């Protein structure tokens, strides 16, 4: 009963002060997302000392890593949005059953991904534009990371089980545990044991195992939602609800991977150093969007609960407030990177040429950050309401309809330099944000009526 009372009070607390609740939920997520971004930053920082080929190898591997994250994130978001709605409607047993569906699906997906990776990694890296020693290094790294998906997938699900019930601190604790382990293990496996790029992947997998152990312990001792086979009762409706939000969310994130693949190929036209520079800028962009994603993820929980409780007035309030907060954070981060690009780039490399290329690209790319903040938040808000398709459409407009075609025209038709690629990204973000705002405004007015 103590657990039930605690959860009831937490939902009521969110209703009483939605704006404050957004920050309460988002701050631990910011830390957790920073840690997640730092996983790749730590790998890149240590591997970067091995040379430009090693950085390029991780850059080519990043789309594959992002595919894993996309599948994880889509499944977890679909499950988490459903759980939040059910908790808002006071349906605890259905929420527990939904969590079990998500966990079992994650295990099945991880087995499928590992099996497919044996046949697809090398052809995909060739398709991405990797060649020579770079493709060998990419395979060394990603083949090990793929094996770790058996832990990565369930970890994502368990993290979202906690966040969907209003507990974002547990995920933060697990992520910090993994990061500390990764920082300690990276130099040992890369340099001391001499595994090079392989060592970075081994260290990451060990860190994932430690994070997963923390989540397993917490789910048994702290979670309001109980995870056990006794809670599982197969439901086609639950599967449908999870995939209705999760499948578009996965495709939405996969489009980001498609974007990276295309940009890598466009950059490869100018040389390996340009691919490496873009890889470094991408890591910084991931760091800049961390608070945006955190507030957007917190919005899913609040929007889901308010939607389940039919408190559309609070839903509207937190929607516009969350959008304003995310746009502000993105603008501040963009201004900092614009003013001091070289300082941040030196974290990854001492190569003056790479720093010069990266700084020039970054000073244009930062203008897309506010647009990314708006479109990301709108996507998460609609997912919290149980709609996955709007976010996917917004992302398609950004990547497939505007940004990538424009970048191709700029580089290969008009003969512009590599900076024109950044301009295309900014224009794509602007078009996507405008579309998302129009749809969201229409949907909120419809709910009011």
C-alpha cells in the first residue's frame, strides 16, 4: 500500500504544478542523457589519439550504433507512453503488463539484431563509403557493440519503465555507473592491453552490463511497477498500442541515421579529414541537444499522464511551456558553440586541420539547434498523446524532403563547398519546425473542443 500511496501522490503532485514537475523530471534525465552522450565522447576522445582513420572508423560506425539506439528508443517510448497513460488513468495492473510486453519484445529484438549483424555489417559499411583500413576498424568496433545489444535493449526498456512512472533518478544512477566504468576501462583496453578500437567497444559493453545490473536491482527494490512473469498476460491491444507509437518513433530516429550516412558520403567527397571533422561536430551536437531531449522525454511522462487523466488544460499548458524551454536551451548552447568552437573541438583532436574544418562547419550548424529543439519536443509531445506518425512526418520533412536533397544539389550540382551541407541542414530544420507547430496547434484546439 505504501508504494500505491506514493505513486498516487506523485501523479497528484504533477497535476498541481506541471511546470515545476517538468524540471523535476527533466534534470535527472539531463544528467542521464549527458552520460549517454559522453559514452561516445569518451570513446572518440581516447580513440582520437590513434589518428584520423580511427576517428573516421567511429564516424562510419555511428549510424549503426544509432540504429540500435533507434530500435531501443522507439520500443521504449511506445511502451513508456502507454504506461504513463495507464498510470494517469489509475490502471496499475495494465501498466505492469505493458512493461512486461516491452521487456520481452526487447529481448526478441536483440537476438534478431545480433543474428543479422553477422551478414550485414561489412556490406553496410561499404555502402556508407568506408574503405581500406577504415572499414576494418569500423568492423572491429561495431561487431563487438552488436553483441552487447543483448544487454543494451533490456536496459533501455527498464530505464523507461522508471521514467514513465515519474522516477527519472534511477536511470541517471545507472547511466553514471556505466560512464564511470567506461572512463576507467577505455584507456586500459585501448592502450594498456593494446586492443585499440576494439578496446573501446569492449569497455562500452562492460559498462552497459554494470548499468543493467543497477537497473535490475532497482526494479526489484524501488519500482512502483512490478516486473515479473506473473504480470504478463499476452494482449494484442497492448502490442498494437506500443508499436503504434514505437514504430514511427524508431523510423523517426532511423531517419537521423540516414541523415548521418548521407552527410558522411557527401563529406567523403571532400576527403577522409572532412568525415572525421563532421564526426567530431556530430558529437558536440549530441551534447548540445542533451537538455532538449531531456525536457522532451520528461514531456512524454507528463503529457501521457495528463492525457490519460483527461486533463487537456494541463496538457496544453505543459506543451507550450516545454517548447519554450527547449528552444531557449538550444539557443544558449548554439551561442556558446558559435563563440568558442575550437575550444570544444580540441577535446577530441589536436590536429589543427581537423579543428579548422570542424570550427567552420560548427559555426553554421549551430543555427539548426533551436529548430531541432522545437521539432524534437513536438515529436515527444505527440508520442505522449499516443500518436507516433506526426513526429515521423516532421522528421521526414527535415531529412528526406529538404535537407539531404538540398545538400546533394549544393555539392554535386552547384559545386559548392562542404559548408553548404550545413546550410541545407539549417533549412531542413526550419521547414520541419514550422510543420510541427502547425499540426500541434491544430491538435490542441481539437482537444479543447
